[in-house]
C-alpha cells in the first residue's frame, strides 16, 4: 500500500475520521484498486428472482463456483447451478457451467452432467451469474468505485455499518434520459483498507420526491488477505422495482458466501484461454455461425473450420446415401422392366 494510505489508516485509527477530505479518501480507494491486481475465490450463491406475475412464487437458483478475475476484467468461472421451483414436485437437474472472458470474447457453455451447449459473444458481463463479480472489489454499475469519488460529491464524517464506524459518501446528482435523478451512495471503511463496503444507486422521481435505492451491494465480514487488502466473506446484491406510484418491491436478491480468497497470484494469459470440448453445439454470436465443436483448440477460427468440416462431411454422407438409394431404385426398376418384357415360354 502507498504511504498515503498508511497515513490515512493511522489517522483513522487515531479517531481523526472527521479530518479526512474527499480527495484523500478518493486517492486511498484508488490506491487499493491498483494494489489488487487479481483474485480467486470459491462462492456459494443463492439467488431469488421475482416478477409481478409470479404472485409470490419466487424462483431460486443456487450456484457453487470457482472464480478467477483480474483488474483488466478477464475472468474464468467453473461450477454448477441448480434451479429450485418452490412447490413443484419435480425439480430440474443441476447444470454444469463454464464461462471464460479473455478480454475480447466470452465463451460460455453448460449442460446436464457435461457441457453440451455453448455460446461465443463480445459482452464482458458474465452470462451465467446474477451479478458482476468485479463489484466485489473494484466496480459498481460498470465504473470503478474511485471514479465516483473523484467526480465529486459530499463526504460525511461517520456512519454505522456491519458493527463499525465508516465514512459515508454521496455522489453528484445526474438526470437520466427517463427524467429520473440518480446518485450513488457509498460507505467506505477506512479501518479495512479503504474498501467500499456498501454501494447503492439512489433514484429520485422528481426534485421534491424521496430518494430510493434501485440497486444495493453490501460486503460484510471483511478480513485481511494481504497487507492492507481486505475482502468480504459475505456479499448481498439486491435490485428493486420502483413504481412511480407505489412502494419499492424486491426484484432480485443474491446472497453470496465467499471462501478461499487468494489475491495477486502469478497469472498468465493461459489462465483465461479456454476451448469448447468436443461435442458442444456452439452458437457464435460474433460470426453468426452455429457449429459442433470437434477438437480442443484455443483458436476460434480453427474451431469453426473444424465444425464446418463436420457439417460438410455430414452433408456429403447424406448425398452419398441419396445417391446410393437412387442407384438401388434404378436397378430395381430395370429388373422389373426386364421381367415384364421377357418372352413367355
């Protein structure tokens, strides 16, 4: 950690939180982001998603995953998921899932017992998870935590969170294309390496209306995994439905248990390289092709060529079968005609 962060830590431990200004806190949060280059962790996720039409019948999905991610946004996710339909006698089977983003392309596959269906796309947001994993340590709504503080806002002296005194920050107000006003609200724990432990997006319908949370991330049970680097053992992700004339209702909630944290490991580019195993039906959203993977290879083009070769071979076999059937039919017809034209004895 930098000398600035060490000085700030000493100041806050001495009870001088009121003496910190926004620029110092923003610099400390940014310093923490830069110090954390990558992480790996195992996670158990319980996700609830509810629509108005569900009439209270929430849908649960549970994940057990291993996650690796770096500060460049690359990631690898391996694990299983299972959907639980409350009140239903029969439940769907668990799915095996793998998803890898190498910085350019996202490869994702799933299947019952083995990987059978795959997809390639450019989007860097994980498809199989109900939240963005970088929000655990670096980001919120696609932006670095420190960026919100650097843009300006207000910093209160103290607030209470997870049994500790923390710093409360509110960002600048912005007006969206929908006419609503928005601002972020952060809680920064200066005694936990300046980790942002609570992140919320607040929405206001009109200038005289109350501010309401649209989305919240809470990181609790913080522990130190390296000098000055604190990470959560638990996380909560919530999204709310905000009708203009009515109270807020829960749209989705993810409770996450995190274990086995490892930070700043020696990773190379091969960590985020992955190919579909043979037998996976791949939908390539970039090229527009759909094919069956036929070999393990890191080169997407070779995979496509292999898949196309299989399709061509399949087409050739079909034409060979058709040609054979035509020959047999012709021979049969010739035989019948000969019998009909044969002179009677």
